[in-house]
C-alpha cells in the first residue's frame, strides 16, 4: 500500500516516521517544494531502519508529482501558518491556492486515492478540496477530531490520574480553539462515565484545557505541535489502509446529518478502506446541539471568506 504526504515539515515528516515505524504502508512518498528538503527527511527516516526493524520504503521528492502515482491515500499538510498582521482572509487565500493546486496535482497521478486534509483552517480546506476536486464525499477526510480527541484524553487521564489508554473520549465540531466541542458527558474510564470520578468544575477545566490545547503547545514551543498531529494522521491512515473501521471524529461533508448541509465539520465516523464508511448520528443533548450549531456558524463564516477569495 502506498501513501503520499505533501509537506515535509514537522507534521508531515512525523507522520511519515510513525507510519514507517509501525509498518502501516509498504511505500511512503514525501513531497515538498523546497529543494532537497523531502529527500533529506526521507533519508533520515530510512536510516532508522536497521535500528528499528521496519521495512517501509520512504522516498523524498521535490515537487515531482509523477513519483506519487498510484497512491492509495494522499495526505495534504502543506500551507503556511498565520503570521503577525495577517488577516484570516489573507491566510485562507494563500492556503486555499496551495491546497487546491496540490489536490489537483495529486489526483492527476492517483485518481482513486482517498484524500486526508491537515492544512489549516482544516474544516474550510477540507470543504475546498471536496468542492474543487469533485470527489465523492467519502474520499475527502479532514483530520482534526483525531488530534483534538487525543488531547481530550490526555487532559482527562491527567485529571483522573489514570492510564490514557483506559480513557474513551471524543471531540466534535470545528477544529479550532473556540469551535471544538469536547463531549464530557459521553467520556468514560473503562466504560464508566468520567462524571463518576470528576466534578463538574473539574470536567469544565478539562474541556477548557482541551480547547486551547494547540495554543498551549504553541506558547510553550514557539511553533505548532507536530508529534501528536503526525501520529493522529498516521492513526487515521492506518484505519483506512487496514480497513479497521475505527470510529474517529473527522471533518466530513454533511448532507442532512445533525441537521446541517453543505459544510465540512467534525463528527464521529467509521473509517475504513473506502474512507468514510459511515457518519454516525449520535444523540446529543440540547446544550451539545447548541454548541455544534454555534461551531457550524463559525465554520460557515470561514467558508464565506474562502468563497470571497476564490470568487
């Protein structure tokens, strides 16, 4: 199975490293526009082989999409972060042009691939990829919920002082500090609701910490995180390539689910060999429904900026 990752930066390279180490794909191509950058990252990862025991072939290329041919999954991490003084519309305009061009080039060589979008603003870039390529909605997946949910589990495990792998929890909504919705009501520790162990105030703090999880790391690191984002992409790709049918919160195109249409936003999905195999309509309470509606409004506002810059 072959995976292409566009963008050899921290997230893309970490994703390649995790997938290679875990043997998720037999071949990984990392592509970047910076001369020699992807080649160097691929070489560095490949030189781990004798010490870690993986046999995945990792290749780096500079802007040569022909090398990505016949990929089963393509991952788009390319784009720029928002810089001081840059408006949201300017960021969307620049990244929209990048994502649109990358998606079109990838599909020329891998017309049957499933596309995973990581570039920010992620929900809007997923919507752009869907609209610009015309692919069926099951083949365009925005990776945000997997990362947000992993951060939610981290903060829950920390509050409970229990192993993180014993925690089940999910974040839905937009992939942003003010738009994500940690579902504290449905979170559990070994099948028992976490509300049995944590007070309302403690759960509220966990939710608040989760929502600023990315910003917290940016403040500490001086740049965006990459280990957890890269691992989250690999987790999602693993479920696709190995048809694991895991339930993962992903940004997907809705056509009536949760009462929304013509929007990509994070909801629980079954992810398998066909990409999005099912969108799960879980029962939300009134508070959660209101939060999701507010989140959708914010994503729509971002999409409106996209339409204004693309015309």
